[in-house]
C-alpha cells in the first residue's frame, strides 16, 4: 500500500461518489483478483467465491457514504468480504475449503471489527480514531527502528504476537527460543511504545492502559496492517529480485504468519498472466453492481 496507491484510491472513490461508472469499473479491476484469491482460499466451490466477491463490491457500493477514504481501501474491501464469507460459512450456505479448525479464531481476530456500520457515538469514535492514528504512528516508528537495527528476531516475535495473535509458547517453539525471552521482547516493545507516546503532543490520547495494552496494540496492528507487504515487494519476490534480509522477512510474513491478505495478493499476481478470464469476471461484477452506486451521488 504505497502512498501513491492510497491517493489513487482516494481519487477513484471521489469519482465514484460523483457517479463515475468508469471509475467504478477501474476499482473493480484493481481489487477483484486479490479478493477472489482470498475467497477461493476459503471456499470449496469457485462459483461461491465469485458470488462472495460480487456481494462484497455491492456491499461497498452500499456503504460508500460511510467509507473513510483516509483508510486503506484494500483492507476495507477485505473486511467486507471476510464478513460475507463468515456469515455464509456459519449459516452453512457455502462449503468451506478444508478450514483448519484451530485457525478459526485467528481468522476471526485478524481482520478489524470495524467497517460497514456507522458508529452511533460519533464523538467517541472520533477520539478512538485519533488515538488509533497516534498509536499507529508510534508503532510504525518502533517497527522501522527494529528494521533499521536489523533486529528482525524481535520484529518477528512481536509480529507473531500482535498481528498473528500467537501465544508465547507457540512463538517460542517456532523461533526456537525461551518463553521468557518472548515475554521479554513483548514487554520491551510495549515499554518503548509508552515512551514514544510520552513524547506526543496530545497527552490525553497518548496513553496505553497497562491492562489492555496488548489488545490495543494488536488491534491497531491488524487494522493498519503495519507489516503487510507492498504489492511491489510481492512482485519483486515473485521475480526473485528480493535480497536479504528482505527475502527472509517476506517469507516470514507469508509462510510463518500466513497473512491471508498478502497471500491473496501474491496469488493474484501469480495469476495475472491469465488476464482474459480476469477481465471477464471483472465485467460481470461491474454489470451486477453498478446499479447500486446511485445512492452514492445523493
Ligand atoms: Zn500481510
């Protein structure tokens, strides 16, 4: 999610709100492939995945008025799709593709609980949003600092704990370290965040309650997808162009963390050669969803 990608999205959304059908077609073309890859990784039938993606776009068209375009459009679309997917899986309308039972929780937690419904407490939501932004800023700072120091071991620990929702024991086993060491890395990360927050201007928002610190950090990490890979990085990975330590780190995010959204992007890139089929599916989705845009211009 480069900044150019984000501003291109903002521009597209703006045009769509004005009722520009060409922009809507472009948006579908841009995101349909990765959403389809995500849905296909969870559903037994291809046609179910296609229907879900179609519904996700219709859902987005419906909720256009509430979408905050300063947030990641990709994450928002994945969030809508994930809700549709789980709704249908729970009601057994569709069949899951060998869903690993113990992964279910992880999946439930990995995508933020926000999205389609406007909040009834707008003021509170605004404060939470500002605090979330502040936290995201200091967390990015921490992540960059760890990368700059090449402290990838520590970064892996906190990514598994906060983004992946792993327990200390499981992290310790995977990374072949002591459980206490895992807890120590976690503790120091939160301390560092508190320190960074202490330097913030807005003291009121710059606190991380001790008892909920871990949960809050995890939520912000997932909402902002702080360590997700840029599409250009995934492309470079496919072309074997990544060098160490980025190669290992990319593999870690894909294989160990198993980030469903980055995996979907990777698969979409892999399939981009089959562009014909791609185009047809996008056209079908466009035709089925364009009618729902009318409300957006009101
Ligand atoms: Zn990711």
